[in-house]
């Protein structure tokens, strides 16, 4: 159980706002921090890791105080034992993949663990390569593998898939899901990608201007509850074209472009790039095994 | 080749080697500090470190001469308490060279550290590694080209220094007479062939040093960014 009750001033493009969080995160949760850039998602992640210090408040993890502004307790990142996957992966260029993993070991005699993790992540074949020889997806796997070396209490993922193409992203989403299931590590993911949230997480904090405005399951946070749709897909608006009295909206959903018709009132608040929910209840989706 | 020539060249390289090694120990912590700090004193420290770049060497030499002179407070204190006389001595030359070559060591190291992403250091901290372990195993190995450049430029610059050395070292054979002084000395006494011997040696060695740096740096870059 993680209890966070903190405030921290954030300097954003729109001036200074206060990041305020007062939440409990349960053991084994896969939580998403979702919100626009500058809303405080990454800062919250960094505060949990000890890389930034809140102005006031407390952080307790499994009964252990990590931060308490009144008692002047602030555990260093070294002592928190969290796994942090950085957006740029932060692999050490002077070490091979194997050495990157070995470096994370506190006790060098336990090098068997390196082989174990290399195998779980299916990166044995990369073991002697240097980070700069790896592709983006491979780097990401190595970065996750390295965090697992210390048996972390928590896995903090700062937009770990944002630099990858969508096919690689889907594959790595599955892998993150499998790791979460296998190790049962409480995980917190920062992302802008709604489909990622649906695939991975059981809980979402929607953050806006430093405040957590919603806290629920992905389907509750992202679905309009008035729709009793039988089937829903999240997509992104690619274009809006007028055709007689109707509008044709091209939507990118699950890597496919779907054309949807809409009337004036549907497209009134719609802009290119918006995330939308496609839902249908009049038709029965047809199941076909492929 | 006469013994005085050899003695002078050896002294020159001894001075440059000692200066470079000592400056590495000063330059790494100072460069690291400057690359990380956001203290309001940072511009002041940076300005002091860079002063030798813009000051005529004779200015620095003049003030060092005053400071180290046994007739003045600091010099007298060193003389009575440590029996250390920094004027017209090899130890004084080392100290003056360290001050004068400081920016040549600190600047490349500082910019090397600055180009490393913040996440590298943070990743190491999160993995439970101390500041010192992070510096030694992660940060320093990743700025190897900067360390090499800094050391070699410092070395070469110390070999070539004239003004400071003349002001506080003078021209004592085997103690403070380095190659650049010797050239001046030989020209003064119209001994052009010996001056040429010194000058040409410095010319060739400087070129060889720079060639070495650029060649090694290129191959380092290649192996790291294949």
C-alpha cells in the first residue's frame, strides 16, 4: 500500500500551478497517470522515485515513511528501491547489455540473476551488444530488464513506449502486461495513449493542471457513461470533410483508418488529432477467428 | 645534442605532466560541480576559471610573483612555516601552470558532463548507486573523449606557456628553464641554430600530440556510435 499526500509547485508554460495529490495506491495495481503535457504526471512519478522533493506532505510505502516534510524525512532515491524506466531509457553507453544489468546488482556474486532476467525478457542474444547498437524496442526491453534486477517494490514507467512505432508499441505493451502479471509489481505508467491505458491498466488517475480530476477504471474514465454501446473503440481523428449535408470523419483506430459519417452537431467540437470513442449498438459485431 | 638541451626538454615535459595530472584531480570535481549546480555563485566561479583565457600571462605572473615573494606576507609565511619558496622554483612553476591551464582542463570536462543526459545519473541513483559510484562507473567512462581532449590540451598548453613562466620562474637551467624560455634566451644571444632546435622540436611534438588526440577521438566516436 502506497499512501501519497503531497503538494509541489509546478512551473508550467501557463504560470505556476500546484500539484496536489492525496491518494492510496494498492499493491499490485497497474496505474496510469493520464493528462496533458505539463499537468504534473512526470513530476509525480519523479517525486515517488525521490528524484524531486515535494514542498510539503508525506509519502508512506508499506508502512515505511519515504517522505515527511514535517519530520524532515526524505529517503534518497538509492534507498527507495523503485524501478524507473526513463523516456530516453538511460542505458549506460559504456557498458554492454549484460554489464548494464550487472551494474544494477548490489551483490555481484548473484550474477545468475542476470541470466534469469535476460531469459525472461528474451534478450539473451543482445547480451554482449552495446546500447547504441540496439533498436528502440530492444533498448526499452533492456531498460525494463535492468530495473527488474533490484527486485523493485514499484515499477515507474515514464512514457516508455512513446518513441516507438505502433507495431512495436503493441508488442511491448503485451510484454509489460506479462511482466506485471508475472512479478505482481505495483506499476505506475505515464502516457498520453488511451489504447495503452486500456491494454495495461486497471486504474487511471486523470490529471489536469496538477489536480487529479478522476480516479477510476479505464472504461469508466474514458467512456461516456450515457452510451450503452455494445462495442467501443478508441481512435484519433485524422480528417473531417464535408460531403453534402453530412461530414465524413476519418478515424485512426487500432492502426486502421475508419471512415465514419457524422452530422453538424457531432463534429461541432471535433478537431483533427482529438481522441474519440467510436461506439455502435445497432449492429452485431461479427467474430471471426484469424 | 648537448645535455642542456635534453635537460631543458625533460624539465618542460616534467612540468607539463605534473601539471596535467594534478589538474585532472582538480578539473574533474570542479567541472562536475559546474555542470550540475544552479547556484547563484556559478557565474562567479566560471568567470574566475576562465580568467587565464583573457588575461595576458604576464598579469597573472606579476601577481603570483608578488604573492609568492618571501618579502611579502603570504610568501614569507610559506617560507618560515614550510620552508617553501615558490618564486624562481620548480614548485612555483607547477602552481602557476595549474592556475594558468585551469580553463583548458575544466571547460572540456564541464561541457562533457553537460552533454550527458540527466537521466543517466538518475538511473544510476535509482539503481541504488552512490554519487561516487555513479561518477566513476557511469559518468566518467561516458565522457572519455572530453577527458582525453582536456588532458592533452592542458599538456600542450603548459608546454607552450611563456609569460607566466618567465615572470615567476625566471631562467634557471635545470630548475625553471623550460623550452619556450630557452628559445627566447638563445635568440637574445643570437644563437639561432640552437633556438631552431628547440623551436622545431616543440613544433613537431605539438603537431604529433594534436594529431594523436584527433585520431583517437575519431576512433572513440566510431566505436561508440556505430
